[in-house]
C-alpha cells in the first residue's frame, strides 16, 4: 500500500507540465504579452526590494550583505529581461527562472538584518508557487515549497526569541495562503483542461492536433447559416527545415517549431484555428467576407520570415463559401479542402518556395455525394 502511494506521488511530481498548452491559450485570448510583462515586473520587484531596504536601518547591513543585495538585484534584472523579449520564453528558460528566483528570494530574505522583514519577504514565495502550479509540473512546485519552508525555518529561529507568538502566526498564515492559492490555481487548470480537452493538443507546441483541427472545422461547416461568409484553410510549410534540424539537431528543431507556432498564434485572430502537424507544417483556418484571403496569407508569410530562426514558408490556401458546405459529409469536405491546400503547398515549392498558392471556390467532389449522413459522422 505504501509503495503504491509513493509510486503515485512520484508520477504526480514528474508528470508532464502544461507549459505550452497554457501559453497557447494565453496567446489565443490575447493575454500572452501582458502575462510576460507581469512576470517580468514581479521578478524585477523581488530584486528591487532588498536595495530599497538598504536605505533604512533594518535592511541588509555590512559590506557583505549589501554586496549580496546588489547581486540579487542584478540577477533579477537579468531574469526579468528574458520575459521582456518579443517571444515567449521556452519551457526550459521558464523552469530556470523559477528555480533561480526561488534561491534569490531566499537569499534576499536571509540577508535582512531584521528577521521580521525576512518573514514578511518570504510571502513573495506565494507568487512563485502560483506560477509553478499553473505552468509547470509538480516537482517544480515541490522545489519552491522546499526553499520557502527552509527560509521560514531559518527566519523563525532568528525571530522566535523576540516574539514567538508572532512567528507562529506568520508561518501559519503563510502556509494557509500558499496552500489556498496553489489549490485554486490547480483547480482552475483542471477545469480548463476538461473544457479544452488536453488530448486534442500537440504536447510540444500546445497547438491543436490534426484530428482536433479537422473536428473543429467539421463542426463549423455543419451549422446552418444564411450569411455569405467563406472559410479559408491554409497549410504553412517551413522551407529548408531539414537543413535547420541537420545543423541544430532535434532540440534546435523543436525550439524552432515552438517559437514559430507561438508567433503564428499571436498573429491570428482569436477565433482562428491553428494546428501543428508533421515536422514543419501548420494548419490554419479562419472565416472571411470574400474569397480574398491574402490578408491572412501575407501575414503568415511575414510572421515566419521575421521569426527568430529567419525561415521562409511555402503556403497553400483554399477558400470556399460556407453555405455551400452545409448538408454534406463534414469530414469528407474538410479532408478534401486540406488536400487542396496541401497540393498548393507542393506547387509553391516547385516554384522555388517562399510564396503562396491559393485556390478559390474549388469544385469539391465531396459535395456531389448525395448519400445521407447524420450527426454520428462528427464523432467518427
């Protein structure tokens, strides 16, 4: 029984985090940049506070502690700049930030001349714990708690002789608030996870899988409508991606996939769909008022070209009226549209790449199928 419990706890701590999934959701809702800025401000604040306390009599004293305070500020400033870049940090960079900030927070608390200030400063671990609970796996949350508890224990010993009842109250309040915040964060993630269906997301980039993309489009094309909107499906294929992986290895290729996927998500409208398929291909779907999808495809070309890896893309697009698709087998229609867009990608590559080929109002063979279909087809 004990072995089973320990095994379950170990799996929970080492479970895969949802970093790219959460960042993808933030990007889809337009909150990714604000989250980056807020994270940078919090890290910067952790470094500034020891410097401010040096102005009084209760902060760091002595040349050694003051030098440490300056070093903590410099490190926090460097970490904050990671979150001020144009692209969202990688999962590894975020983990390193969390690990390092925890140590810097502990250091900033321990160098305070007044142990009461150290106890108060330890409340900043609540923000670090909340970040780890939302974005990362259980082992990182356990690490932040371990550092926080060690810091509190040292400060409690220092302060206990002055006011033991205050020490107990502060530690108890910290534990209650920290546990409550982490519980709320984890609960919200589980609720969102159930709503979004984590299995529909590709683990590396946090974007939709091909099957999930097809299902979402199939649901859209089955809706009865009396408007004249058009649906565009776009295949974005990165040129010379094999050369990038040959030079940078699998890790370099994965970093490029993640970075470009994040850039594409940021440049699309909130209601647009984005999937990562294959090694170097992305699927995009959006609706328009006309058969001109050049605004979208031009933006996608620019996004790939200006991404950190300076790649180019061969883009294939197809656009067709939504009203004509109603009443026909949705998955057959979607698959045919994706096939047409993929064929346009091959044509763009034959012409040298870094270009877009588009088909408007194609004659779909799936629309000629008069066989009956029902809602069970959506579950196929």
